[in-house]
C-alpha cells in the first residue's frame, strides 16, 4: 500500500524522481518504541534496485529495493525489552539508530485537548520535576496537511521522557502512560498526531467520506479556498479600511509601535482580555499590537515586578518601555514575565504586546484572574480598556486545513499506517459540537474507528476516547448531544470512554486537570488492552420506572454501586408532560443499586435528565470507585 500511494502522489505532483540516498521512515530513529508481540514493518527509500542490509538485535535480513527505490522489511515479533540498535545499510551509506525499546505504542490523536502539553497543565512544575521515566517516549507529528495521501512524515522525532522534554508531551498521553507503567513493566511510546481546533472529518480517509477520487477533492478544495478568500477580503474591508500585507509596527528589526515615545492616542480601544473576533473583528488573522499605560510609585519602580497576561493565541512578543521582556510561541501557555527594575520608572510605563494569530481566535484568552501586574506593594488588574492597532492582515489561513475533510489523514495518519500500535487514544469533538453537527458525529466517529482498524489490518485494537468535559459553550453549540453521540459509539467492540463531566472548566475549553483524564483512560486500557479484572467505567443509565410522583432510575453498575455526595445539589432535572424541566431531588436506595428522583411541584413526572447541559451545575453521580456516570436523558424530545 505504501508503494502504491507514493506512486499516486508522485504522478499527481509531477514527474517521478529517483531516490539516490538511503532513507527510512522518521518513525525509526534513536529512542523509538516498537510494538511488542507483532511483526514490525520497516520501510524507506533508496536507489532503484539497491541492495539493503537490516540488522536489529539478533535479526539480520538482506533485501532489494524495487524499481521505484521503495523498500520494506519486517522485524520478527519480540517481547518487551531493550535498548536495542537498528542498523540499515546500502553500499557505503549506513543509518544507525540506538536506544530503541520494544514495548507498547499508543496512537494519540484529536484536537487541542489531546495536543495540550504537560507544561500547560495542572501542577506543571511539580510534575516536570518528577518526570524521570525513560520508559516513556513521545513522537509529535507536525501539524501538516496534504491534498493527497502521503507516504512520508514531514518531521518529528522520538523524545525520551525527562525534565527537559516532558513539558512538550501530550499531557493526556503522558499521564495515561504513567498510570500504565505503574502496573505493567513495559515501555510506552506515544505517537502524537493531533491538531488543535480540528474537526473529525479531516482525520477520515477520502473514500469513507463519499468523495469519488483525490483529484475531485483537490479541485473542490481550491475552488472553495478561492471563494472564501474573496468573501473574507470583502468582509474585512467593511471593518478595516486598509489590509496591510507587512507588519506596520516593525521597521526592519525595530519595534516601532513598542517605543515608549510612540504616540498611540489615535488608536482604537478594546476591552481585554478577550479575542478580537469576539470584539467585532471576525475573520481577522495576522498581527495586532496592544498598548496600555501602567503607573508605578518610586518605591515600586525600584524593584522587579511580575507581569501576568494569561494565555495568548497564538504568539506574543511583549515589551515594557520599548524593551522586550518576553516572547512565547504557544497558544496554550500562560504568559508570566518578570520585569527587572532597571526597565521600570516612576510614573507612566508603557506596556506593549504584539500578538500574532495564524487562524481562528486571536488575542488574550485568559481571564481577569490571571491578567495583572504585581509590584512589591500591590497587585493591579490589567482588565479593561487597551489601545490597539492592526499591524498586518494575513489571508494564508482563510481556509483552515484542520476543518477540511481528509487533509489531516493524508499527511498525519496515512504515513504511520502500518507502524504497529497497541491501541488508540482520542480526544476530539469540541469542533463538531454545533447543533447541526453533534448528532451526525456518531456516524462519522464510528466510520473513523472502523476504518483505522481496517487500515492497520490486525483486528479491533483498543480504541479509547475522552467524552467532552463541561464548558460554558456558545449559543449555537450542543455539547450534550455530542456527548450522547460519543456514548452511542460504545456499541463498537473493544472501545471505552473516559467520562470527564466533573473535571471541566466553566470558562476554559481546555481544562487543566489532565491527570485524571489520563488516569481514567488508563483504567479502561488496563481492562481492554492489558486484561486486568477491574472496574473502569462508571454507572450507565439503563431504564426508568414511574412510581407515583417519583421516577426510579436503573443502571448498569459494572460491578459497583452508586454514590452521590450532595443529593440536594445534584445535577438532575425532572419534567412532567409539559416538557418543562425543574431541579430535582434524588435519593440512592440503601443497597446502592437504584435511585429515585422527584420535585414536589411535579405530581406526574415523565422524564429525567442528568448533567444535560454544556456545563452542568450541581454535584455528579459516581460509583464507589469515583468514576463518574455519563450524562443521560430518559426522554427523546
């Protein structure tokens, strides 16, 4: 399959070139983890019909590249262990890779909550300080796309877990691996193919989405890009008179608009924090400069201050009185900059932030809680009115590739198909949680799981996902229905989900508690993938009975019983025939098998809903192992 796809891509992109140099997939490198107990394909390129020798531990094989220069070999099944060395040679060219382990490889995919790194999660400093397990390895596939299925990765390399590297690991994947390693002495490789903001359709193969062929898809994409670009330009010109193509705030390397002597009084103002899209600048990508005066006493100016700006999407360069004090190129990391006293002065100090946004929301995405400056004497909020000016407008991302069908599969999944894996971890759905997309998600999700399994070709490998956490979503979103679609996908064999309804963040789509997410995924994996007899799922609603003015709920208990800490504040609602839901009281029966739900105002109840909201308020339902129940409803209104 690899050879066929490469030939198709070459034919589509131009004349076939002959590979003169020995190459191997980037997946096979120093520090790699290879899947135990399976044959391990190794593939690459060389001169046409070149002789190639492969050595790995006690295994050695000589093969010949085909007429196009493609070659593939297979290592035999091996038990967990290592480190080993892989040596591939052809003529005088020798590739040698060391510190390779045999263990379990988990494919980690989805959008930003999977991409979210350890350094941006809860207790990051403490977690990084104790990350000393070299049995955990991480490979981040670059966020890239292509019109046609590709055979090779653009980049990426295996990183051994330590204090210097773990901060950039997928947090969900890392905490999952750490939990597995507590109970199973096997190396874990995390193959991280995720892209923030991506819909599910970009991760699905073209044929499974109803397109007839690759050329049809590529032509449609180009026509779509052209139309969206024209529409975007027209909309932007309604709110921005001139669309600068180069940053007006920079003159060569000099930050003109950061100068403390620059007069910004003619600039417009914006209330911060917040994205500029939410302030009326829809579809604006590029560079926007922000300025604000802060006032210091003589005493405050004589010692360093701490500047906190929260997260900034996507990147910032921050200046005070014309001097750069910090820069961060990550949308999911809080900006905490310490400013030395020699930069400060008594009275007015000019704070300037140059924000670069490459797509989607741009600006300050934190809250007033982490938007302030702190001196030796006091803490002062930065929330409120800032001056701003648009430095550059970019049209490069008017069509986001992580929104368009099959583009991410082509470049971020297809090149790793055939690299043996133990299973897959998936955290995605936020970008499909609109009212029109939430229900169809179930079919798309099922299609993707079954197709990935077919592509890898060795049965129903464990597929585990994270159900969407609570978040105060927008008015056009429907997170409860998306969660229900995720629930329905559990009818596919050898699947499980980690319910996270209790550990979301009302004000942030990226909850920082990734430790419990990894723990709950690991519980499922320990049962499905590692054969442990344990309880890994919470209560699952089964059916209901009406008992006069109350409703009794029955559950699949998965070997445990029900638990609810605060019945008077539980996230249950009850309704009569008028379909109006009211907060409900609940009581778990003495043996913990069922529960009753009621509201004194409703004499003839007919339906119950639990945690059926984007961000459900109230205490949550668990089993005795503290695994939460999934949100549910008994009606179909």
